[in-house]
C-alpha cells in the first residue's frame, strides 16, 4: 500500500520532497503577499480618484454655478432686504465660495487618506517578518531510531 505521492505508507518524506514542498509554499506565500499589495494599492488609487473627483466637483460647482446662482441669489437678497444690488451680488458670490470651500475640504480629506495609505508598507513589513522568521528557524531534532528496528531489518534481510 502506498500514499498518493507513491511513497510507502508510514514512511517519512525525503528531504528533497520536503524542500520542494517548502519551496512551493514559499512561492505561494510570496504570490499571496503580492496580491495583497496590489489590492491595497488599488484601494489607495481609488481614494486618490475620489479626491480628484471632489476637487473637480468643487471647480465645476464654482465655475458653472456662479452666473446663474449669483443672479438668482443677488436678486433674491435684494427682494427680501432692499439693499444695494452690488452688495447682494457680493453676498451671493460669498455663498458660492463657501460651497466650493467645503468641497475642497472634502477633497483634501480624501487626498490625505490616499497619501497616508500604508498598504505596500504593511505588506513589505510582513514579508520582512516572514523572511526573518524563516532565517531563524531551526529544524526540529529527529529522534534516534530505536535499536530494535535496526535488528528487525537486519534479521529480515538474512
């Protein structure tokens, strides 16, 4: 009877098989670490895109809303307060600047989050830690084979 790898049941795997297994597992670990780094970079890029979108939105609101909103707001203030029309236009412009400022602050908040993204640094630290552990790993001492086993093998061969 033999194991799926062709070796006899109960036999310990050879050093070559153990080394091949360890190499395959290390390769899989490195591939997984790279995939994690890619996922974290993707998240950082997404935050950067949201930041750029918020800045673009702030610019678009300020640019396209100024003429229409300034006229509507200025004439509305004039109707309610009977102030000079120039003062009413200045107030409507100030309102647009406040809206653009708020959108700019949102953009800055997302830009800071994207800049602080530590995804690749975390993966690099994890890989260094794994390498350090593997470098300091010592093989487990193998127990000596009992003398009776040697005698049984010697008797069966004769």
